[in-house]
């Protein structure tokens, strides 16, 4: 579901899952990856649901310098949260 390349977290959603199932999978997978995110200006790319975007932003805001989401329509990353 998640692949970390440098400061970019690539998301690929499994097919046929509900939002609750996606959040459960994401939470389990994040536990194993959290130590990799400390101090990063993390960029998240890939197709994700609004629920998953909110969950990732909240969870990762506590351990990263910033969380940025990619908007393919604008072709830009938007900073959704940062710590000074």
C-alpha cells in the first residue's frame, strides 16, 4: 500500500476495500514505517480517499516536519501541515 522513496510516500490502494478497511490496513502498515518518517518534509502521492488523506495527515503530522499532498490537476504539492 505504501512505498517510501526518499521523502515521497507513494500510495497504491487495493481494490474493493471500504474506507474502514483501508484505514485499518494503513494504520497497520504505518506502524512499521513510522521510524522512517522522522524529520522529513514528507510528500504523499498517488490516488487516495479523503478519509485516508485526513488519517495520514493527522498521523504523520506528529513525526514529520511537514506533510504535503500531490494534486494532479494542478501538478503541484500542497503543504497541508508543517512544524516550524
